[in-house]
């Protein structure tokens, strides 16, 4: 006798089937549950010990964690094997899924007439169509007996309504989470664990509800996945946000780094430092005494691996292939060689060139002569520019007087004479 774990229904209930055959994972069976005849998916083979664990996990859980159990069937059941699913069963199930969308829209129209404070979430047919389930959410208890009668009259089958919570709504409807993947509750998660804001603070997550909430509006289930790893680190540490006061400064604990098993501490004026969990008490003592703390870990920078097998010959070839240097670069190169290869002898700097010695002063004089030639060349260019400007001014002078009256011309000439008078007086004085 072998045991197989099964999943059935839109709320993804779990069940166990006992059978002598060997079944393949992923196939479908027609089984009978507490609800009726259903199509169940084979999740895999299991044993008696795991079955007992599932019973304790689901059957002993409180109804507050799973509101859908109120007045309904348990989340874990022992199923009765009927037969392996055939092609007709699969086609019937796909037709039912299409009809359920239309049924849900019609049921919502009927609900508008009754004006009940409830929200219809999903509809589900059983395989033999003997029952039609409606899942709804509401913040209070509702008397929906008249509403059920209208639904039975409309769809001509037995109607059952199941009240579920907000998290179970996301489980039934399914969808994509903030990470871009299908929601865990609609894909593989069968039970909900209580999640508090303390878990968010311990994991250095943002307290913004838009970033920590799922499509159900509650804290995301994935926050609890790494809770054990973070709780072990925080056992030896104070609460996040606590301060360590010293005589000179106050340090703030911002979080933990789970990869290096260290604490993130904000040091005023320097930023964030990492202190290993085992050395935290020593760090606190140093801060309280006002002593400097040097044994901290700076966040390492990820550098690319450098190939150490680089030949020097390749480097020489790189410089040989460069273009020729300009005159100024050549002069600076000479000066650099003098500064690097010179030797000091009796306070005078020399450079070895064969057998003789050449003083650095002579070399500097050579460089000065080269720079003087450049300066002379620049002065010649300046003189040429001045001469060209004078020629242009002379050519533009008659153009200024063109088109002007005689009075305006006399005024211009008078101004030019006044400017020229001091020069004339100076010449006369010299001649005297």
C-alpha cells in the first residue's frame, strides 16, 4: 500500500490517497472528498510519518489563521480513490473553468439587488456539477439566505457560500507578486504563518507598506522565510535602532549583514562600519570608554581578477608602437631623465654619459636657450599683429567720415588734433 499526496479545489486543499498502484507525479485522479466528486492533482508519494505531520499542521491549527474553515471542510483530508482521470474528465473540467467566469459575473449582478456588504471572489463547480461554491470576503457576519435562494433559482443546483480571509482571497484568485513571480500562496504555499513588523525591522527592510505588502494588502509571506537566520544573529544584539553613547560620539545600530555575520553600525561623521557579532561587546566597551576602535571591517569592493602572467616584453611593444612625440614633449622627457638619473657629487648634480660628467646647470641652460627661441618667435608674431591692426585702422579712418556733414568732419579733425598736440609739444621741447 502506497500513499500519495494530492491537491484539489481552487483553495488548493491537501489530501492523501491510499492505493496499491504506482502513480506518476503530475497526473490527475478522480477522487471523492468531503465536498463531493473532484479532480485531484498528484503531488508525489509520501509516507505515514509525513502524513501525521500534515495532520498536526493543518487540523490542529486555529480557525483564526484560516477563516475559510469556518463552517467548511478541513484543509487536510483522506480522499477516496475512484479512478484515473480520462480525457472526458479533463475536458469537462476546462469547460467548467470557462463557465465559472460567467457565473461569477451573473452572481455579482444578483448581489447588487440585495445590497449585502460582501464581495464575491470566486466560483467553483464540482466535477459532477452537483454543487456550486461561491467564495466571498466580508468584515462581518451576513444573513445571505435570500441571496442563496436567488442563486439556486438562477443556476438550478445546490449553492454553498464560503467566507474566506484577505490572504485566502489571494490564494484562490492567484496572481503575480511584487517580485514578478506567481504568488507563493497561489503556487505552493498551503498554510499562512503570522508575520509581524518586528521581522521587517530585523531584516533591514523598508517600513513603507507599499514595499513590504503583497497583493492581499498584508505583509508578504516571504518575509518569514529567512526569519531563523536573522533571529540567530539578533539574539546576541540589542534591538535595531538602539544607540551606544560614548563621551565623544553616539553610535546607532542600523541592522545586520547576514553574509559576514556582522552588525551594521553608523559612526557619526564617517558612515557605516561592520563589526562582527562576536566582537560587539568589545566594541561597546571601547565606545563607552571613549577609546578608538580599529578592528572593524570595511565593506569590500569587488574587483575584477587581473591576469598576473603579463610579460614585460608585451609592455615594451606597446610603447614602441606609439606615435612620435612633439618637440615640447621631447623637452619635458629630457628634463625628467635628468631628474631621475642624476647623481649628487659635492653638492652638484651630474648625470653619467659614458666616461665624462655633464653638470645639470649646462643642461638647464640648453633648455633655457630653447625656450628663449620660442619666446622670440612669439614676440615677432605679436609685432606682426600690431602692424596689421594699424593698417586696418588707417584704411577704416576715411570710411568713418564718408556720408557725414562738414561740421561733423571738423569735429573729428579737432579731436584728432587735440590728441596729437601733446606729441607735438614734446617734439618741440626736444628740438629746443
